[in-house]
C-alpha cells in the first residue's frame, strides 16, 4: 500500500472543509455533507460498472443510462406488489421488500445487458465513434421499450414508510434513506475492491485493463471476461437505478439520460477504468451538487463541470488515470 | 511422434493492406533451441504473432505437436502449451511481480497454490523475481522486467517457449545472465523458439537456426554450420559472427 497515491483521497474532506465557512451553520453543513455523500455513493454504484467496462473493453457505452432507468422501473413494479411490506413502519420489514426489488432489478438489468453487449456493442468493438452512436441509439430504443411496458408518464417511487424521516444529530437532520444509501454504496465498493484485489477474476480484469492481448496469450478467453464485466456493470447500474429512483422518489423513462451526464463527469474526474477514482469522483460530484444547490442554486450543473475542469488541469488523465 | 514440435508450411500473413509473410516454411525440432534471425522488418515478429494467433495466417498451415493450429484463437494456442514473451515483454505494470506470476499460473487460484518447487527453480534462474516479489512490476528495471516476462512464461511447464528479442536493450552483464538462464531452460527439455538480433546471444544458445528476409525463410540449418561458414554469414546477415 506504500505505493498507493493517497493525495486524491484528501480532495473529499478538503472540499467539505472549504465550504464550511460559506455555509455558516455547522448543522446545515452536516446535513448537506451527508446528503452529498449519499448522492455520491448512488452515483458511484451506477458509475462503477461503466468504468470497468471502459477500462477493460475500451467501450464508450453511452447507453449505460438505460440500465439505470430499467432498474428503477422494475423496482416500481416489485415494490408496488409488496405494498404490505413498504407500508410497515418497521425498517426491517421495508428492507424485506427493498432488497428483493434491488435483486430483481439487478437480474433484469444484467440480462438486458447481456443482450445489449451481444447485439449492440459487439459489432462495434474497436470503433469509438460507432460505439457512441450505436449505444446512444440503443438507449433511445430502451427508453421507448420502457414507455411501452410502463407508460410514458412519471411513476412515483415513494420511500417505504420506515425509511422516511430523518435522524437528528444535534441540530443536524440526516435523512434515514441517505444513510442507507451510504451503507449500500460502501458495501458495493468493498465488494468490488475485494473481487478486484483478492480474486483471480479480479486479477484478470485488472490485467485486461492494461493489456488485453497478453491476457489472451496467457491462455484466458478475454471475450468471456468482457461479457461478464458488461453484465456485472449493467446489473450495478440497475441497482443504482433503484437507489436513484428511491432518492428522487419518482421515475421517468428519460432518467437514464439525465444521470448519464453525471456519470461521465465522475468517470472523467476519477480516471477512466479506475474504481477508486470513480468513488472519489462520485463523492466530489455529490458534495459539489449539494453545496452549490444550497449556496448558488443556479450554478448547480456548472459547478460539477468546473470541478471536472479543475481536476483535469491538475491531472489531465483524471485523478487515478492510467495515462492511456 | 514427429521430430518437430512446430512446423510452418507456406504461411502468408497480411496486416491490413500489407502482405508481410510471403510463404514462411519453418521447422522447430523438439527439445532444441531454434534461433530466428534476420534484419529489421524481415518478418520475425510477425511470424511469432502468427503462430500465437494474434495475427491470422491468410494462407498456409501451422502445426503444433501434430495439431493444426492455423485457425485457433490465441488463448487456445496458449492452452495447448505454448508460452509467449512478446518484444514489449507484456508485463502488467500495475500488478505486483507475484500477481504477474499468478496470472500465468493457470492451475493456481492463489499464490500458495503455485508449484513451490518450480518457483524455487525460477528464483534461482532469476533472483530478481524473488527479490521484488511484492513490488509493482512497473517499477522494475528493463532487465528485471525481461526476467519477469520469461519467468512468467515458464511458471508452469510448457511444451514450447516463444521469446521475441529477450536481449533487446539489456546491459551486457544481464544478457549473460539471460543466456545462462536459457541454457538451463534448454537443459530442462523445453523447446524454445527465439527471435534475436544479438548475434553473440544467438551463437551461444542456438541449436538450429532459420534466417528470414522479406517475409520468407531464406536459410535453415544448424547454428554450428552457420557459425563455421563466414561466407554464408555475410551473404545471409551482412556480417560475420
């Protein structure tokens, strides 16, 4: 670990401490910071799969958003059919509905991801321009199919009863769901880190990100690894979609495209292909969105683009960029 | 069983619009070290990459241990028992030396499952591999990376070891270490096909030799015969070894 670059980790507390004097109230700062971290964790869950897909497969998948929307819409159906569980005031009972909804969303998004890779992505390996065009086209088709199944209108996705409200930490109010989002995000990060650093599959993925040809020459079928990573990335986007839908408390077919902008900012900040970079990038984006939303609401979107520009001026390949 | 572990018969390779190999005929005898010589651009690296399936032969036939491998994917060629060290060494710079070795050990899921006796043999051949076991491979010197690349190729027993210019850019002392290591590997019975520009390296190690020019093999024979015939050396290589 002595070779690990710790400097980017300092960016998150640095940003939080820098804005404290501007916010003034410590309790408001705590509320905004937890909200920002929660949003960042949700964005990380969505972005983590995409960064691996790019790093390993060199695929620019602009259709990633469709898996987010799909996950969220699947959750509306699953949670809608488990109203008894979501209406309960018990958090544990609520979780008995939310976790199956997440699981089903991941399975459906993963299965659709398998077909997406086979029929949309595979014919355009090695051609970035075609990848951008065809994956955007795939997302449009996916959105239209979502409209066919669930209708074109916004569907409410209310938080289960026991997840509503906030915990009071002194004068600061911390929403319960945001704490849950942080816990799930940390669990996903921990699981990804464990797979990538402690298993042979992870070793192959990390090696494949660096030199796909050599992995083949060592006797491994990189294509199978590609498909596995794409499906896992799609499933994670589905999970992120459920979390984002519950965060927004409603879902629309276009939500994937809306979140796509944030995801690509996160990936560029973090360095394409880096899981740790995606986590830090997502946390920075989440914090920045919440702080500027409070301090200068009209600058909310611009603030993240400015953040991305500042990071790129410091590290042109992103904070953990591989220098590709 | 044929005396030759690997044979190429009239192999042609195109890369995009370019016709690189124009009918390569090559035979690699079992248990021997075959040197593939030739000037820059003669087609040596393309020949190795075509054998590995990294570039597809457009015509001709490649037979390994009696099996036609002309159309096989790279990973299937590797799984038949062919280890390949490319010219750029193919080291995974962000992984540690241990992780690089573990990747090549297909039978092992963890470092503890690697063949410890074989690992000790490799550590004796290349002490730097043991010394920098937990270091990122990207931090190694050029010579150490080359040792790791070759060590990785032999971490499990393979029938054929293909190495592209192992002495390239290395200091003379490290080249001597590398020659000793290849001599020991040869003595262990593994068949080796080496592309080399360093004539001294080739002369000290080679049993048989093939010389390429313009995408074909223009001479094949024993290294001893080539080493003893100065006129032949000058006509094939443009210099005497």
